[in-house]
């Protein structure tokens, strides 16, 4: 158990999970939320809620913001002189440029800054395999190693640049919505035959595991600019795309979200990349038209 104080700004789903993890670990946990009523369950669990954000900041040497965006955190902390000399850790979404701008804002308030991201859902906060990564002030990362361990067992320091967590959050998170849409589409295809979505879960898991096994090959092809190892060509994917219209007609499922992918494959074919591995689409994505 510890008597260390910690402040959590924002008590949405992630902020509540973060604060609850600190309470369970014995931290004296201070919370603030723009809507005070949202702190009530945490107060009932032992947290100390503050009406004024400046009071919550003054209560602890380290402040963890789980507000939705960098802009929301900045708007909340504008003029809060109590940040001076304290450590500020953000766990919110945003772009690399927003993270860099926020780091400058934090430094102007004379706070040490560490930008972070939790790569899991709120229910997994504190689990041994939950990944968190950080960029910014290494001293903040090292000083609060025990506190960060409360949030997840897999913690990575990416480097001194304050936007690295946001950069990797954008890069790694890019797979989420397309993967979810693919699952939703699959569920809709099964539903057209009166079959429940849960029947495909074991097969989807196997499919995702197969994709997982390919990631090192894909990365090697991209890093080496040698698009010959995978064995699945752009032409193969381009030809299969013609089946979408028939599948949509047969099942009644809206497959229009595939159109940008088809357009990308068509551009690759036009560039003469048909025999290259589908990994070569990286070359088209890296350069905006």
C-alpha cells in the first residue's frame, strides 16, 4: 500500500477506470470532472473530488489527464499556476502536432510533461498484459514507474519526443476501425442467412491470428522495399474486388465502404504493380496525391 497522492482529471469511462485502479492500489486519489456528479461513484469508493481544477492539481505531485483530447486538457488547465513544478501525464487521443503543441503549453506552465496512451479498453486498465506507451520526459516516466505499473503491466518508453505516444497511437490505431467494420460486415453477411454473429467468432479469431503471423513479413517488405515475399499480389486482391457487387446483391449488405480500397488497388494496377505483394500499397499510402 502507498500513501502517495495522485490526481486524475476527467472521470469518463477511461478516467474512472484509471482512478479506480489507483484507489485499489492504495493511492490517495483526487479527481476532477467538469460535471461533478460524474465523480460520485469514485467518491463513494474513497476518492477525493474537487470542484476547482486548480485545487485538484495542487493536491498531488503528479496529474494524469484522461480528458478526451489535448484541446480539452489545455482548456481545462489554462491559467492553472499550480501546475508549476508538478508532473503532468496525458492519456488522451490526438495527433502528433497536437501533442507537440500541448507539450509546449505544459512547459510554459513549468510542468514536466509525459505524453502517453493506453492501448486497451477501460475494463482492462491494470491488467498484466495491458500496453501503455509514453514519450517525453524520461525522468517523469522513471519517477512514477510504480504508479504507471498500476495501470498496466506492459509499459514502454518510446523516446524523448513528446509526440511519440500520439504518433504510435495513430499508427497502431489505424487498424481498429477497418478491422471492426470487417467484422460488422461479416456479421451482416451471416445475418442475411439468419445466422448469428457469434458463430463466426472462432473463425475470425483464427483469421486475425493468421494476420498477426504475417505482420513481421509485411514490416520486413516495407522496411526493405522488397515487395516479393508475401505471395499475395495486388492483382489477386484487385481481381477479388469484382466479387463485391455480386456479394452485395446476394446478401443485401452495403459494401460501399470498400470503394476507397478498390480505388487504391486500381491505382496500384495502373502503376504496373500488379505482380508485387499487396504490401506495396504502402508506397501509394505514404504519398498524398
